[in-house]
């Protein structure tokens, strides 16, 4: 059998893993946009109970990712991915038997465990199949699966729920997981990473986090805070500003991210974070400022394009950065932290920016949201010039 070229990116494994990740994330986005409304209508619940359907899912996904990143060091990733898909699929099947809101919320927690397990493992499988010198480009393309899910998931979920009902929507979501299983089994099994210097391996909480990824972790959280403001309050802002097509903001935003992600990865591989992160922060901040003054669809879509460009530049570069600076056996941990900080940032953003709305308005809130991207720039440049000065001192010595 002819050996694959070591620099080849689009291998069979990489393509199948990316498709599997697309299917898994699409099921999540289908439910994220439909379940709160379904819960309120079916179980006659209040807004707080409906929010638990999303919040508990996110918490369980974060906890699951922490232990998945550690388990990948000693267990076969393919087995963990299979387990994650099975847990997610069985939890969704359980929706059909959830006679009470308590049982449904519990099933959402179980689904969060499966999603955290599957999403972390797929990201690690993908990063392990990418040539080291093309890690930024590869993770950029892999991230397209998440961006495409963000664009398609809400549309598919809302359409199926409105046209055919909750049962058909869940059957479609379970079907996507069922399709992902044979795709996963068609990939080659990856060996368990060989631990480098086992005596130097981190103990205790150090197993779940490495100081080398502290800076990208902080930056990723700041970006996610701004996205939390969009997910939580954009529809309400649209009603306040009398915008008829506010839901298309996310579609326009996702398409822009799809277009720019591959470029971001290539720039990262050639020039490093400095080539993409400052530009991405400026674009995202500009998009949020435009949104704060938006009173028509033209400005709405312009804002979505700017924010999408910035988000598309930043996020794949941060993921590639985190994967690149750690040892191979720590890639599971790095991917777990990357994905968890997105969920954490969205939660923080919903809370903090919601408090700002209480004392001001949606427009003012989005201007404050743009300040987080200014903070992003300040933290990055302070760290960049500090590291540069330290390196020059070492060279001089």
C-alpha cells in the first residue's frame, strides 16, 4: 500500500472526521434554537426553567471536556468519539419519553456529556491527522464544520419544528448522529500518544490546564463574551430597533466566517498569531460598534460581515495556537480548554451584558461589548511585546 505524503492535508481521515463533527454540531444548533420555545409551550414553564435547558447542557459539556482531554492521553480517541456519539444519540431518543420537564432537563445534561466527549475527541482526531507545518490551515478548515453548523442548524431546526413538529426534528437530529457513526468507523484507529518524559507529566489540576495556553485561553474567552451578547440579545435588539430580518444576521455572519477561515489558518502558519489576531479584533470590534447604531437591514448585514470576518480570523488561529504549543499527548486537553472557554465566555457574556442592559439599552450594551475586543488587543500586545523583549534579552545574554 502506497504511503500517504506526509504534508497532505485532505486525507480520508481528515475529511470524515470533519463531516462527523459537522453532523454533531448541527444537532446541537438545531436544539439550541428550538428547545427553549418548545419547553415553554409544552410544559408551560417560565423563562428561567427554559434557560436551564441550555445552561445545564453547557455546564455538563464543560465538565465532560475536562475529563475527556485527560482520557485521550491513555485511551483510544476513536473509542471515546464513539462513546460520545452514542450518549448523545440515546439522550435525544430519551426526549420521546420525557413526560416531565425534570426528565427533559436531565436528558439535556446527559446530551451535554456526550457532546463534550464527542466534540473534544473529534477536534483532537483532526489535529492529529494534520501535518504539523499546516496545523493552522488544517484547523481552519476543520473549524468550517462548526461555522456551517451555526448557519444551517438553526434554519433546519426551526423549519422542521414549525413545519413537521418536535418529533420529526428530533428524529432528524438522531439520524445525523447515526450517519456520523459509520463515518467515524471508516477512519483509521490512531495510536495512543506516547507520553514524553512521564516523570515530568503534570499532576492534580495541572492535568487539565497548561500555563502555555493561558494567553490564548483568555483571548478566546473575551471573544466568546461578545458572541454571548449576540446569541442572547440580538433578537430582542431587533424588536427594539424594528428590524424585520434580524435572524439573518447569524446566517450572514456564518457565511463570512466560512469564507475567511481558510485564509486565517494559512496566515497563522506563515506569520504566527500576530498576523491575524489584531486584525480580527479590530474587525470584530468594528462590527459590534456598527451594530450598536443599526436601525436598518443594510447596517445589520454590514455589522454581521465585519464581525464574521473578525471571528473567522481569530478563532481558528487561537485553536491552532493552543494545539501547537503543547505536546502531542496534551492536544486533547488543549482542545477541551478551547471548546470549554467558548461555552464559558458565552455564559459570562449573557450575564454581564444582561446586567448592562438592565441599566441602559441594547445599543449601549453592544458598545460595551466592543470594549471587550479593545481589551483583547491590549492584553495581546502587552504579552507580545513583553515576550519579544524577553527574547531579545536572552539573545543578548
